[in-house]
C-alpha cells in the first residue's frame, strides 16, 4: 500500500508529539508523588462536586447490584441476562420458583386424585402458587423498567461521560503544571549562555506561550467538567422519581400477593368443610352408625381408606382419602357388608371395610 511521504511524516510527528506529551505527564505525576513539583489545586466547590459524584457512583452501583439480586436471586441467571443484553437478544422466558412449585403441586394433586382431600388441596394451592409466580414476574418486569433501567442508564451514560471528562481534566492539569515547571526553569536560565543554539529568551518566550495555551485548555475543560458535575443534582431528582415508582410497584405487588393468599385461605377453609378429611376429625365405629353425624337428608359422610375397583355396574369405584356420602342399604338393595355410596351424580355399593365414618 502506498502512503504519501507528507502523510507519513505527519503521522510520525504526531506519534512523537503524543509520546512526548504522555512522557511529560508521567514525569509530572511522578514528581508530584515525590513532592518535588507543585500541583494545581481545584477550588473547594469543584472538589465538593467531584466528591458527591464519586459518592453517587459508588452507592448507585451498590443499590443497582442489590436490586438486581432481589429481582433475580440466581447469580447464574443474572449473568445470562447480562450476556443476552450485551448481544441484544431477548432474555429467556424462565418460570419462577413459585411457578415450578405450583406445577409440581398440581401434578401431584392429579396423581393423588382430584377427588381426595389432599389431592384437591394440592391442586388448589398449586394454582395459587402459579398466580403468585406470575404476579412476581410482572413485578420484576415493572421494577426493572421503572428503577433498574434508569440507574443503569445513568451509570453507563452520564456517569461514564463525567469520568471521561474528569480524566481529560486531569491530563490537562498535568500538562499545565508541566508548562509551569518549564517556565520556572526558563526563567532560572536568564542571563546564562545559549543552549543548543537557543537563547534563554527564546526558551522563556516559548514556555510562556505554551503555558497560556495549557492554561486556556485547562480552564475550558474545568468548566465543562464542572457543568457535568453540577448535573448530578438533576440525576438525584430523577432517581428519586424512579424510587417512588419502585415503591409503588412493590406496594401493588404485595397487595396482589395478599389478596391471592386471602382467596386461597378462604378456598382452603371451604374445602375443609366440603372434604372433612382436610380438617381435624374423629372416627366412629361402623357398628354404631346411629351415633354418627349425619347430613340434612340423613346421609353420613365417610372417608375412603383404600382404593377400591368396582366389581360390576352396581358398585362404585373409590380412591383413597376421598370423602363420599353414604347411607344404609335396605335388604332389597344389597348385603349388610355394604353401604350405598354417592359421589355427585354417581351412586353404587361400597364395602364398609373400605370406609371410615366421620364426625366433628
């Protein structure tokens, strides 16, 4: 590839100049650390603004990490979400722990039997856990939008700009102090012989010119940085609005959870009345059915002790732990070892040995 000689010369000169500037800054910083060179100090107001900016950055980062840990407790999921965000892809749609719990409860309830006290209760609680899980996911999405995103945007946008401009200001400050040192050396050389063919007067004039340029650039950069630092107050106001929204989101979330759990509590209480096996009870001997608690139509509730498969169309199949309605069979309807069982619209003979009469 062909490069014009003038362009190559310019690139080399620029490289040498940049290298010289970097070396000058390193020398200046080293001398300041050793205490052999003076350092230009910024005014107290600027320093206070800078300190507040550093404090804001520190605590915003901590609050952001803590909030993300609350919303997404699994650190592996947080890393995965971060990677998907960086490659600008949609995050995976995961089920929450509550939803997994709800699914397993529903599956177990169906396995134990929806007609049993335990099975029906598991299904009911599992459905509630799924509702809680969905509510939690909605809360996580809302909280991320109203609180996490503004804080992250501040750190990745405004705060990065402030840090960049402060770094540039520090470079300008080192250049300024290096120029001041060269000016002092040039003044100390007044009245001495020329060095390398350059008179002390020329060196002094050149040092004064470099100092004026460095001072101008430093003052300009200090003003730009100061304006950015003063803008942190506006960021605090914005973060306060986001905090209010976050609190409102939490209030709605916990209120929804409270309502869901109250509904579940009422359902479980009703379920206990319908399926007495879910509540404390005492059993009565089948030899004394007259002493057992009866329903309004004179029928008795009974809990099934074991699974039972009907032998013919006149019998009723049973599942362990379910509660059915039973009553005595007349001589024309069946033998003395059986009762007539009812489950909804289903009726059939059931063996007494598989039943436990209930009372309260």
